[in-house]
C-alpha cells in the first residue's frame, strides 16, 4: 500500500507543484456514462458478468442483469515547451449492478487509470496505472499479454497494469518499447496463473519497417506463483515474433513461445500462433471483414511435437448502414481437440452514434464454458442465449 501511495499520489503531486519553465498548465475533464440491461437463458453451466469479479448466477432458467457505470477522466498538462510535455491522466471506474441472483449484486469505485507521462519529440516515458497493448491481431491475440480487451465490448474497457513504460521512436519509424510491471497478484491477459505479488516483471519490444510492412520481436519475463500453493514458484519467459503487411489484403501473424519449467507442469513449452487477414469489399458503403485462426500447442521441447493442442477460428464483419448506423457480427468456432470441445459462439450488434450518444443493441449465443471466450477477451457477456441494450453518453 505504501508503494502504491508513492507511485500514484506523491510522485504526481511533486511534479504538479514543481516549477517548469515556460509551462502551459491546463485541465481537460471528460467522462463516459453508461447504463445497460441484459437478459439471457442461462441454461449453461457457467456465466459471465459485466466486468465484475466473483459473480455467480443461476445455472438454468431466465436470468437478467442491469447496471450503471461512470468513468470520469481528467487530463492535466503540468508543463509544456517546444521540446517536452508533462501531463497526468486520472480516471475512475464507478459502477453499480443488479442481477437475478441478489448475492451477485455489486457496486464499487475503483481507480481506472493514473498515468504520468513525460514526452519529447522521440521519447515517451509513462508511469502509473495504464493500459499496455500491442500486436496486429484483432480477435485471437497471441500477444494479449497485459490487457483483456474484448472486440465484442462496445466500450472497450480493460483493467490497467501498474507499470513504468519507455518508448523510443527512430527517424525510420523503428521503435523500442521497454516496460516494468509491479504485479498485484491477479492474472492479466492470457495468463492462467498470477505473477508473484511484489516481484517486478519486465520486458521489451523492438518494431521496425520490413518489406513494406512492419515486424517486431517481443520478450517478457515474470515470476509465477500457484494461488493455492504459495511455496510453488517458478520463472516464466515469453518470446514473440509478429508482423503485418498490406498486399491488397491485410495479412498478419503473431507467434509466441512461452516457457514454464516446474515439476507440476507436464509440458514446459506452450506455443501460440495467430494468422489473420482483413479486407474491405467495395460494395455499398463498404463491407469490412476480418478472419483469424489461433493454434495453441503444448510441448516438451521448444520445437517438439505437440502433446496437446487447440484450434480456434474467429471472424468479424461490419457494415455501415449510413452515417449514424453500423451493424456488426462476430463468430468464434473452437475445433474439437485436446483442450476444447466443438463449440460455436455468435454475436450480432446494431449501433447508432449521435454527437455524444451511442446506442448499442446486441444478441448473442455463447457456450457454457469460459475458456473459449477467455481467448478472445474479458467475456463480458453472459453464457447462454440472450440480448443486451447499452446506452453510452460521452462528454
């Protein structure tokens, strides 16, 4: 708690009160208010809640949930010159939700973002509670290491990580990204086991133009702890290569090698490979479609034969009906394999956008196991068949 106090309170306060030459101080206050209602036939064994933890709902019959959320966001420019910029972003997450199971009702006020940024023409340093995301994939992201963004979530909400991040951009648009993360004992991204609380983790990413597109190498290392056996700890290393090119059709890939060596882990290596493509069909107002395939393999050696595997295919399509209206759909199919059974997930939404308002109406069918949806995002909707109405106001 004391370390969080220093990072999140004292450091920004000291910067805000420090004299900066030619400083142009300003404040920008924005906010996003939303309310939603959802109903579904929860005839499946497992359910999801709208970004709430430890949520349990009835295993069968008609279920519902409703809630409100407000995210106030304040940006303060603490100092600005021709060569540098210092600003501070603060955002909170205030929400209340009611569900068919009264035990699942919840309300809370959390810190959503608290980021202090130092920027120059070619460098950027950020410290605090922030979002870290990278990689070209859109649906089945092998590089979803630190966020839980879900392409089906109209608000694109995700928890931040307590981190220090540095970015350098060269004249040829090559970039170097370095980070250090202070874990909170919870899982993030695609993690199954949490990091050891209080032990920093870190990594880096180098990206550069290549053959008319972009390619990158990424590395991350952390200490992992079994939640029910705190004496069981080990080192995890991740290595990744990814790239994207536009050859009339957008093409990309993300390849990840994850090493976890411990007596309780039968296969020390896990391989993730995502390949994808997107294209806009020039018919009507433009029909945009994305397709991706993910392969997950567990092996004893880095390039050894797969002992267990899983295959998931996903697609997304969107079509603007006019200036205000857009209809979109997402489909996810998990092939019968060692880790998943044969399942198909479907999501269709209609969105109308005014100046400050967004109305999103969706229908969905999600299988009763969360593993499939965890590969895509936060799994913010309920398992089963149902619908949702979401109203968003931005100011």
